[in-house]
C-alpha cells in the first residue's frame, strides 16, 4: 500500500493567516491526490481532486499543488470556519490510502 | 444534491457480523461507484471497498475475506457486511460516492455511524 505522510500533524494559526500543509507519498502517484476537510463530529468534505482542481463550491482561498510524491495544500486568509482537520488521499493505486491528518487550530 | 445516510446497529458483539446500509437520495446510483470507508483513532481513515451499480465489487485486501458489499438499486441502497468482528473493527463507518474523476475519489459522504464492537 502507498503510505501518505502529512506534516505537520497539528498547526496553530490566527484568523487572517495563510497556512500550508504538506503531504508526501511513499511512491510516485502523479497527480492522483485529493484533499479533504473534516470538522469535529462531521463527515469529511472533499476540497480538491487531481492535486489542484477545486471541487465545485469550494472557495478559491484553498489551493493545492504538487505532483509525484510531494504535495501542498494552502489556505489563505483563515476564517473561523476553516479550523478543522485536513487529510490527503491518494487514488493512484489500490487500495486508496489517506494521510494521518493535520489538525488546524486557532492560536 | 446527493445525500447519503448510513444506518445499522451501533453495537455488535465480537465474532458476530456487522451489517450497515447506506441510503442514497437526491440522485441515481447508476454509473457510479459506492464505497464504504471507516475511521478509527488507531488506524485513521481506511477504505473498505466499493460496489458498482451492476454489482461488481472490489475490497481492501486487508479486509477482503471478511467483507461483502451488496447493492439494491431499486431501493437506492447499498450495504456492508463485515464478518467475525473484533474490537479492532470499532470505528465510525462512512458511505461515500466515487466521483467522475475516479471511482475512489469521493465527492459525497454520509454523516457516518459509530459502531462499537463489545460484548
């Protein structure tokens, strides 16, 4: 199975900040990468597919980049509703696998 | 807007079979792949398997021999059976739809249902 490793595991930031989360795959996955947002007690919500393509309805403050093994999710101008846990997921090969998550907290 | 809702017992005894159903509303099940995914503190998010509307399936090899996924398109439902459960199967179970990007890039998720395995 492809291992997905996110860093950092947790991150403190303030409203208005810009943050970047990193995801590394254990092997080349091209751009077959998704980013998900999960709030406490809620289902994950898909944000980005193909490493950088925003899902319909997702604000442009979210952006993704990368290919191969290294990927980033950047969130600009943080608002209270953005504080959540973010996961990356590869769908290059079976079984699809997820990162362990990055918890974004208010500083 | 497609919505998914999981249902089933919240408590299952060790060695028994966990059975869950996902009901899909707001759209057709046709031409999509429908997955089960679980989340536990110890293992994080783990894909269990999917089913296509025709009934073809694929499962995670780590669970393969214990998993059966079935579909009833007339009821807009698909189901999960996980046999011989242990405490390690305690998790929140989600159903999700595979997107047009990939059968295992999920665009809609259910709210999740917590299942505890305990005697």
